[in-house]
């Protein structure tokens, strides 16, 4: 089944034009969601995370599918770079909480939280559902500034550039924001 989904996602990437649902400058919808970090379940709040700095929010179609596991591993490996920039990361999919809890340990290596959006409310708020397969989130990533504004986005079913693009988005935001420069220098 996972292989069929993966093949369909590749096909969809070819025939469906890529455009992130939210544009740079848009206000990111606030949300609270059940999430897991290293197997521990908790209530994740975007507002609370933004109070600490920029947030990288990425949506992914299905935990444990090949592309989603690759992407989660890449985000896990890049967490020291995101942390150095003062950014946090959360992944969100329509998977159930039990699946997400296992995924948080295995693919995410306990390095960042993943949210279970079983009712697809966050996916809908971000217009991140796949057009032709609305039960799955599209692979779309956002950098959200502490004021709640989208400052960078990237949409591609190919998981290989999301981390690179989101790191560049956070770095660009830091360079263009005087307050962020001061915070980055503060120990």
C-alpha cells in the first residue's frame, strides 16, 4: 500500500503544478495539536513555539512512507543548524497519534515533534491537502516568523530540498530582521 501511495505521489508531482497554499507575507493560522516528541505525547501550540522564535512547519503525506521517512531523517540531522538559528521544527500529517508517536522515535529520532492531524483541521487551515488525494497532506514547508507571518515556503513532493530551503528561509529572515540579529548574538 505504501509503495502504491509513493508511486502515485511521484505521478502527482509531475501533473500537478507546485505552489504553496500560503504566500510569503500571509498570516499563518494558529493551531494547537496532539503531537509526539521521542515517543512522548503532548499538546503542541504554534503560539507558544512562536514566542520562542521562528518555527519551521512542514506537512508530509504519510508517516513511514519512503519520502516522508527520508525527509524526517533530514530534518532530524539538521536540528543543530535550526537550533543555532533559534528556530524550532514541527512536522504535521493526517496520520493517527499512535503512528505519529512511533514515527517521532524512529524517523524523527526524537529530535523534533510531529503532529497528528487526524481530522485534517490544520491541513485545511493551511490549504495543505493534496488536491487529487485530499486524505493526504501535500509536502509543503513554511518558515513562520515570531509575529506569525509566513516568511518562506516551499512545495515539492520530492523530500530532498525542504531542509535546505527552510534553513535558507530562516537565515534570510534573520538577516533581514534587526531584532533577530540582536537575539542571535545574545548568549
